[in-house]
C-alpha cells in the first residue's frame, strides 16, 4: 500500500470512529454539563404529589455503607456558626488520609469549586447526594460508578480551609441537611433510620420517620 493511500485510510477510519467515541462518552456519563459543573442542582422526578420523598436508610445493610473518613473526630458540626450556616460537618484524621464513598452511586461532579476546593459530589440511588470537600486530590471523575467504601479522594485543605480536614455534607434536591441524620458522627456508624424529606417551595426539611 502506498504511503498516501495508508494516510487516506487512517483518516477515513478516524472520521468513521470519532462519532462512535463521542457517543459512548456521552452514554457513560448520565449527567448534563450543568450537573457536572455545579454543586447545587435539582434532582428530576424526586418528589411525590404531596412533596415528600423517603430515604430508606433502615434497609441499608452493613456492606452498603461506609463512614467517609473512618476513625475521624468531629471538628465542627453542621448548623449555625459565627452568624452563618455551616453546610456540612468537618471531620479530621490526618492529612492525606483516604476519603471513602458513603454509599454506592455515580460521581456527578469532581473538580475544584471555589471555597470547597477540590470537591466530589456522588449521587446515590434514591436521589441522595453526598459531598466531600477540601481534598488534596480527587481520585475519581464525573461519570465514575463507585461502591460504598471505595477510595474517592485524599484529605487536604484546598479551598477555604484552615487545617486539613474533610467537609462532608448530604444534599437532597440541591439542599444540604444535617449529616447527623445519616451517621452517628462521633462513632462513625450509620444511624439506619428512615428519613422523610419534605419540599415546600425552595425549602427542604429532613426528619426521622415516622
Ligand atoms: Zn466545613
């Protein structure tokens, strides 16, 4: 085969295969560009007619959950702090420790994001999202499937952080809520109680149910 013909054939193959490659890339990541870029996004089809959504944490078995930073101590709880709202809990072991996915799911976002620094958002079955922030490194990318306990990042102090720690926050339909409804944070174990979320206009409340 002449050199020129070989180049032509290679070019033709590339033109034929490129759309297939792009298509499979789009197929493997279920999230839109907006969902891959932003922390606060809505979850389609979440609410029933009364504006409720239930998380069946009571039926999660031992191998289906993992405390995101095993052995960590609580530095700063969720809630009001110096006149502002702390949107998650700060927990600490040592710099460079492994951050683990709390439940199975798909990584929606993994990138640097303002005060969050290097941050990861995982969307779990049922619409719960968990956020892991200030990481020195993210070990996963948007579109990756993860299982509970899988290493997803390393503890750091990127973004607005004065010490190495993990800022962990759960969200529902883009709204953060108290992580102590999911985990007993001091013991690092799953609380395992059913949670009922209620949406009223832009406000979401999460309570142990019934
Ligand atoms: Zn924090």
